[in-house]
């Protein structure tokens, strides 16, 4: 899935480093732990289960992805994956990092 995310954001004029900021905000990963997760070829479940610190503000992520409201998804792993999808979509669409990170304006 990661190469798809990179291609998506780069196609829209954003960088892999910006993508990393989004992933790190959500999961608490840093460059070292994220590189290890990629090298270990983890499943989504293992990736989210091994995340150093899932951001407590992720529950502020709302909206529709793949026709489903992310805040209404009951399955934890599916919801975490859709949170990530939503953040990547927002980055690709050019939203500011403050808005992506749900910072007060």
C-alpha cells in the first residue's frame, strides 16, 4: 500500500517527506521505526498494532472514504486504515498540515 500512497501524493505535487509527516502524526513512528516496519513488510494489523503511539486526535478524522464514513467503522484495524487513507487523500488534495493534523485555527 505504501508505494500507492507515495505515487498518489507525488502525482499531486507533494513529497514523500510530507507523506511521512502524515504517517508519523497518525502512528507515532519516526524515520527509523517506519523504515523497519516497511522492511518487515507488516500487514495493516501488525503495522497499527506495533505503532509507537497512535495519535489520540485521530478520532477527529471524519468524512467519507470509499463510500463509508470513517467515524462509523466498527472494526478497529479497518478504521485505522481508513484514517490513514483519509489523511493521504487530504494531503494529495492540498489541505494544509494544520488542517490535516486537526489543529485549532
